[in-house]
C-alpha cells in the first residue's frame, strides 16, 4: 500500500471519458457504494453485493475494471470475489457536518490502531449496523482510512481537524473529575458533575478526536447483569497552568492547604471548611488536577488525597511574610515550635483568635514552607519546622536584642517583664515571646507565661562599638571595669529609669558585645568583647588628650577622679563617664568607680596604622575607599568592623568575603552558612590566613 498522503483526490467523481475509458450505466450513488465497500472491507463478494444492493454483477465488474484502469486500486479475482491488493488513490477530505455519533467514533478510533466493533457498540450503546454505516460514511468523505476484518476495524488514518477546538470550563471540569477518579466510572462522573452520561461521552470522545485527550474506555458487566463503563485518562494535552503552591490564592489555596495538612479529606468536609457546595468543590479540584496546577485522586476510602506532598521551603523570612498581613505569623510559628502537637482550640485561646483564623494561619505557614504538619481531628501534629528569619542572618530589631539580652542575662523571662521593658500590654508581650521563640535563637520551653532557656546562646558582635550611642559605650565600659555593678548606680549616673537602664544592658547583651547575669539589683559580668583602640588620641579631641595627660603624670595605680577633674577643669562625673568610654574602647584597663580609677596596666595606643590590604597605603578613614587604589577597606562580614593587617581572618570559598576568625566561629554556632552569600560553610571549607 502506498503512503496515505499519495494521490488524495475526489475519486468518487472521476470522469472516465476524459481518461478515454468507456462509461458504465451506474449512477453516482451505486459507484460510491462499490468503492466505499472496497475501501472498508478490502474484498467484495460480487453475487452477494449484487443481491443486497440491486446492482447487476457485470456492472460491478465493469466498474472495478475502470477503477483499476484509472489507477485507483489494484487487485485480483478469486472465483466470484474481488480481493483488493493495493490502493493508489484516496478520497479527498471533505468532513462536512459531522454529527456527535461520528465524532465519537473518530475519537475512539484515533487512540488505537485496532478496535473491535463490539467494543465501540458497548461504549456508545448503539448497534453494530449503525457503526458500520458511520464507518462507510467517514471513509467516503476521506476522513477515515482503514479496513474492517472479522469484526475488527484496523485504522490507517484518522483525520484531525485543522481548526482549534474551543475548550470550555465544562470540558476541563469533566476531564479533571475523571483524572481524580482515575479509572472513572461514567455513571459516577455524571453524579459528581451533574452532566448526562451521553454528554460526558460526546465531550470526552470529541476531545480525543481533536487530539486534546489520551484516554481508554473499558466496559464490563457485573454478575447481576448491570453494565459499567469506565474511562481512564492518560493525558490532557492543553497548556498547563503550573504555579508554585505558595502562589495559589483564594479558594484554590484553601483547598490545597487543607487537603495537605489533612492528608486525606472528604468532599463534604472540604465543602464545610471552604463554605461552598460539594459540586463547586469538585469543580475546583477538577480544574486544579486537569490543568496540572495541583493533582488530586480519590482513594479507596472515597476521600480526596493529594498526588504529591511537595517539599516546601521558605523563600522569604517570617518577618517579611508577617509584615504583609495583619495576622501575627511570628507568634503562631513560635507557638507551633514549642511542642509536638497542640489543639486548635488552645492555639485560638493563646492568640485570642477564632479557630478558623488559626487554621488559615497554619495552612499559610505550611504553604510557605515554615512547617510540615498534619491535622487530625482538631489537633495539629508538628512533623518538622524550617526556621528562616532576619535574626538568623544577624539582623535583629531593637526589641529582639532586648529580649535576647534578657534571656541571656536571666534564667527565666516572663511576659510581664517583656511587657514592662517594651512598654506594651501583656497580650502583645505574649505574642512577642512566641514570635521570638519561633526564630530559633534559643532552645528552651514556654511554660504558662514564662520562657525558660535550656542553654545560654553565645553570639558574635552584631554591631560595632563605635556605632553605638555614647552613653551605651559609657555603660559598657562601666560594666566591664567591675565584676559587679548596681543597676541603681547606672540609673543614677546616667539619669535613666530602671526600665531604660535594664534595656540598655539587655541591648548590649543581645548585640553580642556583652555577656552578663542579672540577679536581683546587680549586674554580674561573665564575659565581653575586647576592643583595642582604633583611633589616635588626637582624633578623639582635646578633652580626651587633657585627661590622658593628667592620668599619665600620676605614677600611682589608684587615682582619684576628683584630682583629674580639678586639673582638667571638669566635673568629676564627666571625668568618670569619659573614663568609662576609654575603657570600653580599650585605651585603659582597670577598676573604675565614681571616686577613683585603679588601673591594671599602661595606656594602650593603636599599635599599627590602618593600611589598605590591597596596596598597603595608609587609610584615612575606615569608611571611605583607599585614596591610592580606590578599593574599599575590607570589613568583617559578621561584626562589620575593619579588617586590619595582621588580623587572623577566614575567607568564604564562594564569595571571598572576609571575617575575623573568632567572630566567624561564633557565627557558625548559630548558622552553618556565610553571612553574605548564604553558601553552606564549615571551619574546614573556610580559608584561614593572616591579613
């Protein structure tokens, strides 16, 4: 047989006179009957065909002879039968107006090469004679090429319409419902969608005909004699609407999120949660599935189950997500991170929200990748948590530094203390506590209205001393100059309220500069960041030079501040504060009170100038490019302080940013990644050298 595309023309209307072949006394319809029979059966029993169609046998033979002479077919006679051997010309395609039945037959034939007529009869529920009549019509129009043999039609070509089919919402609804049911029974599809079985068959087979659907039908009969027609859809060949789960909105987001945390859910349960009719829920599920956005199936319990449970990870910090909503996601995440399971009712009471609001919040945290959980009944079971916040990147807000400092300085923190420090009510303080705990900066438990850490966290300096206000530097110097200081003295010397005084201490601790314990009315020093002078005395100002000169004239270790004040023409309290600042910046070490300073060593001056690591030229400022090579001074990626020549530093293998070794070691205890490029790093992968 020649290629199907060879010599396609209107073979039913060939003018034999133009071909100089004799005419025969047969009308157009009789000729079409003979040729169509040959195309369909590939053989013609001449006596039988003559009797059934009232055509003389000699006329049939004469017409076959003309077809052979016109190079349309080739074959041979065996007794009274003509057997078709080759076909050289096929009818040109002339679809005309196809009725739904013929479209359905074309759709079924387009999916497979061989199809039994009995199978088509059972699917479409029509007699075989009607199917054969439709096949004859389709072949005569050039729409179909194939042969019928032993009740089986073997197709060689099924015409595909050139025009695009308009796929409407009902089509997608039908296809999606079938996909959810997997091996879908047509009667059940009809029940779920509200469409008739005839309409369902016509639409599915039409989509198959237009090559928008790959599907298989299966017919079976039960022991009781009832028929079951099933359809299994393999592919829905339309442009998919692929979206990340986190990008879903409205009812689609609610349905996907609720089904994910429930693992399996009934249609009625989904309808009650979304507040929609069950038919509308099925329609949304079908659209999500058919469009490839998110796929569902019915399980053996007749419940909806997601095909895939995605491994979601946060793409934005919890603070960024919370800033775009009126809901306090930080507090909810903190509460969920306190235990393995927690009832929705308890969450609602703790957050002063309705159960529906809490459930919506849990679903949002799930879809944003912060939690993996399961909802069983009315209880949330936590599977895993993924913390991602600005605090993990070393960016803390002031209130976070205060709370962090409070946790480090005290063995237990209450919502009352948080409320007093931040000047908020107890309810907001409780939310702050939950939100802070959820950031993962500390390990511990929340019991009633208190936060009890299991271990005291150690943080690298998250800010430079020079960037702090002067009175912060002075208080820092006062604390490190004594092993124990009274909070009342800080209040007195710096004219602060008890809350303001404590907040400054907490903020210093939360910034990683100081580590203290507060017991009762006293601050006990544990450790602190050690600073060396970064500025020359003349850069500090005349008053500093004057005080240092007077101090250096006195050879005694114990020096009265009143003496320095008198000689410098200053108030003793001002001298005390100036000394606090110089101790903080590393010029002096020793013990300091408002009355005297007992030094433990000599005046410390900058040992080396700030030199450019690139060209070695002296830097005029740590904040401006080198005047020689225009390169910006290297700064520690943790503390943001200047990296000087001789400092022991480590370098990120990915972005080549530098950090002081001790600061990076402290950072790696919090997060195993580079503070700048977020690449995973360890002590082994970091390059260590002397700047």
